[in-house]
C-alpha cells in the first residue's frame, strides 16, 4: 500500500511538472510570437516611413514650383505611427523666404497623406491662390489650351502690378503663349531677372490654375547653371516617378481629365533632346522694377504674382 501511494504521489507530481512545463512553453511561444509580430510591424512601419520620404524627395525633383527644402526628418507618434516632415523655403532672387512645412503621415498601413497646409484656396476674386497653413500667395500657371468648361480662375496679367511693388523682390509665374526651348527662353528673359523654375505644362485640356503644388511638373536649374545636366536629371527622375507609380494622380473637371502620368509620358516622348525640349512657363524672381521690361510682351499669355519680400540692406540678390 505504501509503495502504491508513493507511485501515485510521483505520478501526480510528474503530471504537475508536465503541466507547468506545457504552460511555460506555451507562454514562451506566445511571447516569442508577440515579439516577432511586434518587430515585424515596426519594420513594416519603418519601410512605409521610408517610402513616404523617398516619394517626397523624388517629387521635390520633378514638381513643387520654386519650392526647395533645407532639412527633413521623422517624428514618431508611437511604435507604429509617425510623421515625416521637411522644412521648406523659396528662393526669391537669392533671398530665402519661408514656405509651408511638408508633413506626410505613415503607419503600418501605407497612407502617404500630404500636408494639408500646402492645400490651395482661391482668393482676390478668383485671381489668386493661397496656402491653407500660413496663407502664402502661390503663383499660378495657366493651360493655354484649357477647355472653357474647366476654367474657374481668372487669367491674370500681373506684370504692371509688380512694377508698383517698389523695394521688393518678387516671384512671378509666367505662362507662355506657346512652348519655347531653353535657348529661346534665355533670349527672351532679361538678364536682371532670375529663372527659378521651368514648367512643362500639360497635354490635357484641363485648367491647371488649381493644380496641387505636387502636381505641377517641372524643375529648378542647378546652382552651376548646367542646363544639359539639369534636363537629363529631370528626365531620369520623371522616369523613376512613372516606374514607381508615384505620379498616378488624375484630376477631372466636368468630363475632362488631366493625368499626371500621361503628361509625363507625353513630355518624355516629345522632348527627348535637351536642345529641342520645350517649356510652357517659368517662375521668374527679381527686383520689382525689373519686371517692367516684360510689359506688353507678346510671348506672355499670363503672369501671376507669388510671394514677395521687402529688400533689406543686408540682402544680397542674385541679379
């Protein structure tokens, strides 16, 4: 009897040990699984953050008229959410003026939401656009081939107004009456005005006056003024954006549609050579009085004022 009772005690003890071992293993597996899932989700979040960054940096090379950035970084809100940000500015004839900060959210899902601050709202009797955040005035490009039913903004002629802004450096979007080559633009623009950005225009019949800033395609000349290299770099970046699906946005008004990808493909197809490549507009900056030379020029379809800054004694202008 004593032996039997001993065996029962041993069996019970072993069962308890096995049960504890099973529970321990289960808990261990759950903890390891949870850790793997946690690390996997964090890695996914990091990849999505990187995608937001890469998309923004590439877009900055092919869009955003006369908008550049000084810094960028990430601000995590949690292990699985955060915000990519970039501090930006505009160059107005060598003077750096602030512009809306870019913000793009990321998470374990892949949203790439752009900053609401850079959204545009109409003003001045439909003749101006302003950013939502700090109400910076944004220069407007117009589509000379826009279908009348898609037009909502007034086509402006602001050159005469610029000349009255004495003591200021001014940013102006010039829409050409037709596309011109780099050399033709260089010959047309006075030497005391700075070309800050080239706009490729659109092959659609949709009004471009209200296009988002990241939907206006073009590029800024480099500081070394090497147009051939700048144009080749722009083409390369435009191809990357097409291949990555980064410019798949479409804008529809009435029954007319503007496709950024179609515009990019059409431009690359028709403008393979930098010497014969044409542009539909430019951003010019300079002293207000220097714009008077452009009054009544027949190659200007429209002109629209953007940001301006009072010239201080310590400013050094490019032109």
